[in-house]
């Protein structure tokens, strides 16, 4: 007896596999990642099937970056010796995803406070809610339309 796989089951499988590869994070997840120590952050990224991408050590900080399986996004954790500037950095390619994050940020009670340019001339918008700070950056990389969210402690 041959089993026939329904088109619905195939569609469900495709949607499930796409959603696993196109991982996006809620603002609450960024905040939770930021509260983790570096060892726990590494374990969390491994459990989410993110692959180690790069480690950078600078004056007073360490940055560990991880890349999604589909190479569409990267997430990194900056950990500073004094813990004051610890932050999460999430980089992605989709303008649609950027617009969704803006909507979520505004609905969550954040207020736009400042627009400007980084040292590398990338545009940014800062959002604040109480002492919480989020920066959305549009990178100058025109070819790839890269976007970044920085979530500060």
C-alpha cells in the first residue's frame, strides 16, 4: 500500500522549514539575551541553531557574533568589563522586517528621540522608553540593504 502525501502536508513542511531558517526575535528576547552572561548567550545561540561567526576583543569589551543557518541575519552580544554598555546587535536584510520592528517598538511605548549618523555615516534613529534604549541603524551598504537593531541595557 502506497502512502500518498497530501499537498497540504508538503506545504506545512515548507512553511515550517522556512520559519526555522528565517528566525526573527521579539524585543523581549533581545532584552533577555542582553541579561545573559556570555557563556549562557553562546548556549542559547547554539540551541537556536545559529552558527558561530566571529569574535572580536577590544579595549574593555568582547563581541561574539552568530549567523543564522540561511545567512540572512546575524546576532551579536557586546559584553563590557564594567557591564554598563552591554548590548545586543541584530543585523538583517529585509526592509519589511525593519518596518515591522519600528511598528513593534512604537506599540511597545518607545518614543523616537533622536536621528543622526554614526561615525561610519550610517543613519540611525534612537528610541527610548524609561531607561530602555533601542537604536535602529540603516547601513550604507546599498547592495545588501542591511539593517541593524542595537538593544542597550
